[in-house]
C-alpha cells in the first residue's frame, strides 16, 4: 500500500499529519479566574492604600519631617551594626556548638545540648535583663592566676556591662543556640559516606569538616541563616528596654517630646523595611552564588519572585516573563 501511495504521488497519512502539525497555532490558556482574582486583589489593595494615604491621623508631613532626622539615622545605623555584630557572634559560637553537639565525646555533646536547651528555653527579655544586672551577682571581675593572688586585670562589672555589651552578650549567645541547630542540620544533610571516604584517605576530622562537609552544607545553611539575620534585625528592638540607642529607642525618644507616637513609629517601620530589603538582596545574591549547581531553586533577584507569571510559575500559553 505504501508503494501504491508513492507511485500515485500521495503521501502516507502520518506524513500529512506531520505537515499539518507544523501549521498548528497554539492558543494560550485564558486563566480567566486568575485575572479576576488578581483584579479583586488590586482593587482591595488600592482602596487600602488610598485610605492610608488620605487619612490625616497618620500625619504624613510629620513622618516626612523626621524621616531623615539625625537621631533616627543614628538609631538605624546602631540597629544595623548591632545586627551584624550579634550575627557574627552567633555564627561563630553556633559553629562551635554544632560541632560539639555531633561529637563522639558524650560529655562535649551533652554540654552543647544543655547550652542550646537553656538559651532556647528562656525568654530573650529575661536574658537581657539578667545580663544587664550581672553586677548584682558578680560586682567585680579579675583576670589572673587563682589561689596565688596574682591579678593581671581587675575592674567593676558594672562598668564593663554597658547597655551595648549586655545587648551583644544576650542576643549573640541566644542566637548561637539557634544557629547551632541550623548548622547541625546542614552538616547532617551531607551523606556520611563522604566522611567515611575522606577518613579512608587519612584525612583528620577537622580537615574533613573544613574541606568537605562545611562547604557542601552551606547550601542548606545559608537560607535559614538569612532568615535569622532578618529576624535579628527586628529583634534588636527589644534592647530599647535597657536604653540602648537603636532605631526604636530613638523613635521613642522623639515622640516622648512631641507626642507624635504614630508618625515616629511609621518612621521606624520605614527604616526597618529599608534595611530588611538591603539584607534580603544580599542574601539572595549569596544564595545564587552558593547554589549555582541548583540555580533553578533560587530566583534571579529577590524581587523576581514577587512578580506574577515568572520563572517556573509561567502559564503554559507563552506569556512573556516580567
């Protein structure tokens, strides 16, 4: 039959179907329900934004007046600096605690577990007040050789524990407990066969952790660590109870004089959002670099994930990405 078709000048039906398939036009899916829902959401957001913008009780001129006030800017810088210092302390101690927790030494592992249990189980405010009043328990400190009467450094704990020192100690040591669990989870996510292979090659455990385990675990550690940084940025506001001049305390100092509470709180929220946006952009860039082998799991930009119909969420109708 195929020979007859060739002789008669006709092509098989499969060839005809292929030629016709080349001329088919694929119609995009309409997704009418999605567009209706998006329209409703936009209308509601627009109404809410209009209500906020036109409400005179927000005192927007006052917000604009104090937005770049020197005291507010100083508080914003203190908040950012305190966040970076606390996270550095938390990450360094967290690495030590995580390695201790997975150690084969039972005593070392239990000490790390007890540390994590205590700092995760007590409120941060209680810890902060405790550190700030440490001089009530230990009025003086000294560094020397015990039982021989030799002292190198001595002083008053009340002079040593300033509001800034108390904030770094409290938030840093508390953050170390959470970072220890994050790092421990990242380490345990690596296949144990790699450690066994490295030991078979004669590598020591510290070198295995530094050269093999930690670099691979960073892909699992970076995202939750970024979330911890954002959480710590907002958590620094708790140190306002010990009169440390961070962003919230600076706003409180201003509205305690002019009684413009809501506008000054809006100013503080504005700068928290600005700093959070910058830190989120940095986190996104680090994630893309650390996860180059799994780039599909991270957006090109942190705002890219906020846009509709982009990346893997694009509709099947050929709609261009934003």
